[in-house]
């Protein structure tokens, strides 16, 4: 799957390179209250591609940080729940006694017993 992504990215940048080379005319770029120009069209396309990649990487890094924070919280919760389960098992083991003796009124647990006639 990663190779497919790499091939697509390389094709995308190749197309941008070809568009930049064939469109060598100078253009003026208007950014709200700011005007830049004349600038070669290839430079504008390259700058747009670079800013787009930077924006996507920033979003990816922020998402990765959120995932790491969530994983850390879940690991802490899992550790706490495992400690609680261990303490409950220990309490249950102490209640049953050393030989696993149970009071006579309990009978076998978890099995079916035939009625006595």
C-alpha cells in the first residue's frame, strides 16, 4: 500500500514539474491586500504545492499527537483495571481458603447436580 502512495506522489510532482516548465509566463498574484509579481507561473505552482504539503504534514502531526495522548490515557486505564482485577482475584482466593474449601451449603459451582431421591 505504501508503494502505491509513493508512486502517486511522484506522479503528482512530475505533473507539477511539467506544468511549471510549460507555463513559464510571468503572472501577478493577488493575496487580499497584498500583490506579488510578476512571478513565473512555475514558481507559483511550486509554492502552492510546497504550502499544501506543509499544511497536510501539520495536520498529520497534530493528529498523531492526539492519538499518542489517547493511547497513553488508555494504557493508564488498562493498568489500573488490571491492578483492580488482580486485587479482586486475590480477595477471592483468600475467601476460598488454602485448599479451595467452600461452605457445605454452597455445593458445586457452575455444574449441574442431579436431585437425590
